[in-house]
């Protein structure tokens, strides 16, 4: 009897020991997922949170890069709101976003619809459409600057050969911004087409077949089936390109340098000028803060709009 009790007690003790050891091993492994998250968290803190906090702090100072920081409070913001150049750059930026984002979404969706059909060479066309996005914006801008050159550019040379007017694409205040927007649309067209193509391929083909049997034409199927079902993709593409449009700089800097006559001086170009040409870093930081808030407001508005539309379509 005593031996049985000993064996039972010993077995129970061994079970408790193994359970405690298993819990200890699980506890030791509990931090492993956090190790995988650590690089992303560090990257977010170092490259996003700290720069934002630094920009907010710097907007409260006057600094010319060389001299010491001088605390001025909200004076940079009051100066910004009373600066006609700030409002002009905001107007130019909004105009650029309208000229680039709306045509880009329409063109990339149309190209995706076209290339979603099976025909010989479709894969090759998709690859060619994406190639411009793989090049750097600076290289693309240099090439297009030559193409749009009013004297020796390829476009104007072809127009003169056809005895047609040869506009001053990049030196005309009315044409410079649309021309730069056109270059941006051309470069990002294939990349955004891929997202729409993925969204289109996720739509069940049976929906189109049933609609066709019911007598719905191509346009009705597009507006009643395609558009509602790709709204999540539309949200992603719209938000990403709106943010990119508000942050544009390199194409403007290379092709027009903000000209002619500040006709293409977007907010990021104004930030660059104030920081590195006029050496007013605090004021440039204030404009950066304003641009950040504008992007946040526009992005939140897009999420709210598309969320309501998606809920409405699903309902």
C-alpha cells in the first residue's frame, strides 16, 4: 500500500514537473514573436515617429542651419497663414493632385480591364506597362524634359514636321503643370494597373455570365458589377496616389524647378526652397506640418467615403 502511494505520488510529482517545465519553455518562447516585430517597430520609430516629432518641434523654432535655434512658438505658423506664397503652393499642389490622380485612376482601371482579357501577348503587354515604374523618377524626368524641349524635343520636332503648332510645354505657365502631371501618370500607370488587375481577377465570372443572360450590356455590367466589387482596390489606389501626389517633388524639381513663374511650385518644392535656399528651416518645418495634416485629412476623408460606399454596396 505504501509502495503504491509512493508510486502515485512520484508519478504526480513527475507530471507536475513536466507541466512546469512545459510552461517555462512556453514562457521562454513567448518573446520570440516580438523579436520578429522588433525590426519593424524600430524602423517605424526611427524613420517615421522620430522625424514627425522632430519636425513638430523644429516648427516652433527659427533656425538658419548655421546659427543656434531660437524658440519662436507659433510664429512660423502665423507667418505661414499670412504668406501668399504658401497659399499659392497649396493651390498648385491641389491642382497637380487633380490633374494626376484622377486621370491615373481612370487610365489604369481602363488598362486593367483591357489586359484582363485573354489574348495573344497579354503578359508581354502587362510587363511593358509596368517597366516605366521601375525607373527612378529623376531618370524619367530627365528623359521627358528632353522630349518636351521646345526646340530640339521629339514631340515638337514631330509637330513641326506635320506643320502643326509646337507649344512651349515646360516654359508656358498654363502648360507646365499639366505636362508634369502627364509624365507622372505615364510612369505610374502600369504599377496601378496591377492592383486593379488583381481586383478584377477576384470577381467571380459567374456574375458576368448571369448578368449577360439577364440582358445587361457591357457598360451596365461594368457599373453594376465591376465598380462595386473593386471598391477596396479603388480605396487603396486612391489613397496611395493622393499621398504621392501631395508629396511630389523630384519630377517638379528636375523638369521645371518650380517654374515658370512659380506655376509648378508645389508645397514640397516650397519646403525645399525655404529650407535649403532661404535657410529658414523652422518655417519649412511649419509648412511640412501643414502638409502632413492636409494629407491626414484627405486620407481620412477617402477612408470614410469608401467605407460608406462599400457598406452600401454589400447591404
